[in-house]
């Protein structure tokens, strides 16, 4: 794996802090949410950022779908507080059943 530059390390710290904060909130507010994980290519940051909220089963995922926009807005607001602008907030957070290894 390629070593990250100083700027990329700062970007990584921002993503980790926002993901951890949103994961805590989501676990408290969304029944059946088990994990928050993300993919990012730092040379294309922030456009390549994709956060995923993983759910236990199809039913919990279906129940959470109506709140997806609210969580996308929360991600966008949290990143903005850290100085990162997400141009299209809907592209950066999805609800899924897949885990990081899938």
C-alpha cells in the first residue's frame, strides 16, 4: 500500500472522526444498524468518499430507508464543520446489507 502524504493523513483523520461520530449516533437512533464503514481514494478526496451504514437484515434496512436523506445531510454538515465540502451529499452515504469484506 502506498504511503499517505501529510495532507492525506489529515483527510483520513477527518473521515475517521466523522464516521465514528455518525456511527455512534446511528447505532443509538436507528434500530438494526450494526456498522459504519467507508471507502475513499485520497487522491480523489472528497469526491470518492462513500460511507456505508450496514444493517442486520432486509427488514431493518427497509425500515431505515425513509431516514436516508436525514443521514446524508448529517454527513454533509459534519464534513462541512471540518472544512470539507461535499458537492452532492446523496452520493456519499448509502444504507446496505453488505459488510466491508463482501
